């Protein structure tokens, strides 16, 4: 909460809340923010939340496929000048079935985003994508070449996503490796910065000019992930 109040971000996206709406702590009802939640049918699992000082025109929690939506992984907020996806993408490490589920989720999401983009909408995507894109995006690429989260099929999907006209905002400003957003708790990997960059802000190409900064706050504790963010300035002067 110290971080929350200090940042005073216009919009904060949280993934893997593991909470039902009635379980949200009272201290998260911060004055000046509207709160939206998507929860999984299975309690204590998945879930995303959105805290915003900007009033969205609408917020929905569905990609339109019940099988995918029941895990509470998606919030889509329409702010007029852009549409923001807050998504906790599936992890594929549990089994072949979960990897297949992950890849289907990827494809349904991309179709959904492309449909809006084809209508002329500007798209932002914030989320735990659960895949490191390039070798520089994790500390041990060769050792994890057969691990879900760095499989060729997963990395190729990010290539496909980018080829559809989306930009990895962090790579607009930083081309070097060694910048990660997730570290394994059990091995105390964060102490040695042995991590993965699996959390991203993507934007459609028509928003490239409004991105003023993209960053990873690796010094912020409290989770096995750390915050990532962007600063934008919209053409009409809103920031």
C-alpha cells in the first residue's frame, strides 16, 4: 500500500489476485480510485483487478469463450482513446492439456484484440504473459528451452502477436538483457537476479508515439513478480 499511494498511477493492473470480490481487503478501497475485479469460479485461483483514477466508458471481463472466461483472467477497459486489456495469461507447465489451453487462450485473445484494432481502436495490453520472448529475457535460456514459458511454440506466438502490429514497450527503451520481472521464490533467485521477463506492456503501433517511458521496478518487493509500467501522453494533452 505504501507503493500504491506513492506511485499514484492513473491505472493499476493486478494479476493473480486469487480472490473473490467480497474478499478484497478494505484498505484497497483507496479514495479516488474505481475498482473492477474478475474472479475465477474456483476459489483461491487466478483473478485480476483494475484500479483506476480515469473513469472507463465500460469494463468487461470476458473474451466471449466460457471455457476461458471461467478462470477470471481478463478485464477489458474502454477508456475511449484506448482499450486496455489487463490479462493473467495461463501457465502451461502443469501438463500438455494446460499448454494447449494456454495456446488457445493466446489465439482467442489475439483474435479479440485484432477485431478491435481493425475497427480503428488503439490497444494496450498489460499482463503476466507467462512466456519469455527472447534469450535475453531470462537468465538460463538454454537450460529452459524445453520448459513451458520458453518453448518455441510460445515464443513464436509472441512473434506472431508482434507481427500483427503490437509493440513490446520495454524494448523501445532498453535493448539489453538482465532485466527480469519474475524470480523463483524457492531458490531465492531474486537475490542473484536469476529471473525471467514474463510481464509486459504491449501497445498497438498507432500508440507508439505516445509512449514516453517503459520501466521495470525490480526493487519493489512483495511478490515473486515486480511491477512493470508505462508513461503515456495522449494527443489531446491527457497523460
